[in-house]
C-alpha cells in the first residue's frame, strides 16, 4: 500500500513539476503532519517548493534530494524555452547582406511580327533593367569579326550566299550568352528564336529564359506601320511618316525606305511569321506573357514591366 501511494504521488508530482507552476509557489505554511525536520522544510522553502500538496507532505514522502532534482530539471527546461524565444526575436540581417545574395541579371526573350514595336520596347527594357540587347544579325556579325569557331562556320555559309543553318546560329547565340557581360547583367534576345526548331535547340544547349514577351498586333495595323517606315542612313534611327516623322527637314530629306517595306513583301513576311509563331510560343507556355502591342509605347512598356515582374517573382 505504501509503495502504491508513493508511486502514484511521484507520477502526479512529475506531471505538476513539468506542466504547472503550483510546485513552484511559496509554501503556504510550515505545518508538519508527518514529522519532517524543520531544516528540511526551510530548505524546501528556499527552493520555493509547495511542501503541502493536496494535504500530502511531499518533501517528507519523497525526500528533499529527489525534489531538488525535479527543480533542477524544471529550471533547465525553462532556460531552454527562454533561449529559444530569445533566438526567435533576433533582428534580420541588414539589407546590404541580402543584396549581395541576389541572383544574376534577367534573361528575357521578346517576340512579335515585323513592326510590332519590338525595337522600341527593347530600348526601354535595356535602359530599365540594364540587360544586354542581342539580335541574331548583330551576334553573327560579331562572331565572324572575332573569328570564333562558330563565326568561321557562319562566314563560310554567308560567303557562299547560303542561309546559316540553325545549328550554327544556336552555337553563335550560346557562345554570346556565355560571355561575362551577359552572365552578370542579363540578356534580352530580340526576335529569336523564330522557329520551334530553334527553340528546341536553345533548350538543348541549356539556354533558358525568365520571361517570354509576345507583342500582339493585328496584321492590318502591321502593314500600315511597315509601309510608312523610314530609316535615317546616318544614325540608323527609324521613323514613321504618319506616327513619328522627323522634325528636321534635313533628316526628312535623307530618309530611306527598305526594299522589303512594301505591302506585298510585308504580307509574305507575315505569312512566314504566323507559320511558326504559335509553335514558338508553345515552347514558352510557362513563362510566356502576351501583350497588346497596339497601345501607345509607354503603355506597352508598363505592361512589359508588369509581365517581367510577374514571371520573375513567380
């Protein structure tokens, strides 16, 4: 009977010590129904033990040393909890530390039919995000001039009057994107890839983008834009005789029209564009955003910025 009472009381005491504050309040009295020595009771009070729990003298029943062990264990648990709570309140690192961990520059692709406004938006994106603006023509010419391996291959086809095959173009693009400025600042591919084969080849070469931007403009508006387009042979700047003519008479006098900027030829180019564009868009479904390219350039630019933000933060 004595063993059962002691075991039951001990189990109850452990529960109280670990989950309740009742075992740690000052003693209510110094009564001694079990004849405990005053010295033990005084020590118990110093430990702030409840020496009289449900009319059972705990110290007398279990012994002061066992009670001391319970107290130390409870104090250790309390310290561990306090340390954990203090750690949770530590201030986050300053912004400078976070900035140093930012990922490299953006990787963007912009697509659209001839005269859809890609050139205007590319200039804005380049200025806004600091990315390297790349077109296949510029990359081919640079590769040939630098005499790279793929540049030599491209030159052989160009000198023979043949189209440069996709595998050579992909090599030129992959080499250019692997250069330091593109790695650090990010890049913007202008109008490339143009075919699903080129998109697949880019993916096989390990080239991926953060956002694919497609400027959507109806064909009838594209035709009007193309046939009114003129180029300054000195500066290379493009004007439009209806929407953005030059204010300088000297510039106006020297403007030239590209030989393929006629209604007949632009319709052929649009047919070629439509034959591949849906398949190319399909290669970038997860990162693609279609934007209304008929709006004013600044409105299109706002939509482009929103598209980039939505894909990069996704």
